[in-house]
C-alpha cells in the first residue's frame, strides 16, 4: 500500500511542476538558512571532552572587593584565580586530581642549528593536567609531583613541535631551550585540540589555538616566564603571587556525587575562612563549583549575534512553512473532485490523509537536499570570516542527518492542516458538480 501511495504522490507532484518547485525552493531556503546557523551553534556549544567532562569541575572563588566596578570592555577578573587561592586548593587535595594552569609564550629552540627557533604557545601547569584531561601521550610520560615540588626543568612537547625541533627520532631525553633556559623533554603528546579549549584563558583563542609545549607551573614561576594575561584590582598588581592579581585557571576531577557535595562544602568553608581573615569581602555563598558545560555557559562563549542569527533563521523557516501550508491547502482543495471520487470508490479518510502526508514528506526530502546545498554554501561563507570559530563551521554526520529530518518534519507538519481539510471534503457535494 505504501508503494501505491508513493506512486500517487509522485504523479501528483509531477502534475504541477511549478507549484512543486516553489514548495521545494521554500523548504530548501528555510532549511539552508536555519541549518547554517544551527551548525555554527552546535560546534560552538559542543562538549570538548565527551565521556570525561561529567567528572571535571571548575571551582569559582570571588576575592573582588565589594566596591569593585566591572569595566564594560575588560574581562571579569574573578573568572581567573589568584596564586594564593590556587595553591591553597592544590595543597588541600580534596579532589581525585587537580591542576592549576596558565598560558604563556616562549621562544623554543633545539641544539640543531638548521632548525630556526619558534615562538610557541606554552601551557604552565601541574602534573595532574595530563591524566585529568586525558591528554594522549605518544612517548614518555608527564612529570611527577616531585618535579612540581622541585621546580624541575622538564617539558612535554606536542607531536608537531617535537618533529619540527628534534626530527622524527626519539625526542624523550633530549634538550630544548625555552627563553634561554635548557629543559629536558620527558614526554611527547599527540596534538591535542579540544574545542572549545575550556581550560584556556577566556581572552585566548578558544576555537583555533593549541598548545605547543607544557612546562611545570612552579618552574615557570621560578624562571619568571611570562604569562599571556593578568587582571588586577588592588595596589599590588606587579607580582603574580599577589592576592589581588588573578591569572590562573583551576580544574578538579571528582568521581562521585558525594565528592562533589564535599568539595562544594570545602569551597564554602574556605571562602568563609578568607572572609573571616579579611582577605575576602564577599559572602561565602559566592564560592561555587561549576561542571564543565555549566562553566562554558557561564563564560557565554557563544556570541550574542550567533544566537540572534539562529533565531532569525528559524523564524525564516517558520515563514517558509506558513507559505507551504497555503500552497498545499490551495493544491489539495483544488483536487476536491478527485478526492470525492476516491472516497466514493471506498477510500477512507485515513487513506487520503496518508497519501497527502507522503506527498508532503517527498517535498521535504527534495527541500532537504536543496537545503543541504544552500547550507554548505552558507557555511563556506562563514568560514571566510576572521572570527576564531569560523573554521569550525562544518557539518558533522549528526547535522547532515538533522538537515533531512528537520526538512521532512517541517514539511509533514506543514501538510497536516491541508491534509486534514482534504479529508473533510464531503464527497456527495463534489460529485453533484461532476
């Protein structure tokens, strides 16, 4: 029976090619515009570490004075953590793993005179960083807690930088130079590019940047290696160890709901102690623990114009569907005589409804194919923009499938009212006119 309905639907669409073309074009334009923006929204708000993000949390402490006035243009200093706070959380070791980190840049070179030095992005962090985030290690291993404590001059290189500096041989055990200081390579990691880079400074390139090397945070402090950005609000803003300078990110791994509850209580108690000592002015309730996805939402990584354009595109799709409703309604009611004859020959209302539903679905499939082409053109134009996220504007398999599902669903929904009206045609009244 389905094949029969499909054959009749195809015959009906071929009978009015202009009307069919208009409906397919309307679906294609609406789907193309909406899927272009929904794809951008999808890639920008995706999970950077699927399967692991549910165990990762971002502690938030607010040491800002009560009279602090946030600049309209600068970032919120409380998004980052101060050195005293980060060290206190590290030493408490209330999580399964914890790591403090900050971004910097350094001139990196090798002993090979034929290889030019490179100005590289360096992540200053602690040893738990690699195991906590699941950074894939290709050779060697991460440095130990002892290396952190002893401020060891060790470095972990990315695969691409290791090959550039040291060739395709065994890099572990060799030496590289960072800003005039010799470091021993203890590990090489696969080029690791989570999107967004949730652990990076909010002012960094979260969708296109990557780390070339990793250095112990304590070593970076000992050698006074420069960090990319700091925020200060007091009189002592020259020292990175000042309690009024924020520049660190901090993440903790918690395995169970009980550990999450205990860590929240620990943060509250820590903030209460700081307030009692006069270091904090704000209430302990300001201390919070964010899950990874909640923290990304807190940062508002998706620009407002992307969200607005997504809503506008969906609104345009709605307008297209309203037009399709009108076109289908006119088409189906114009076939009232045909419907009446079929009803007189024994067709039920449900049969008429299914037939017209299949016709709407075919329009949706054709419109989805056209919409996919339009969406790809739209995504290509987005990739030409200079925005940090622009290069990620590409459809993955889920979005490709979603394009056709949305097109068919929209077309079938648009065809519900016309199909219902067609089913309500009174055969006796129509047959009298024949």
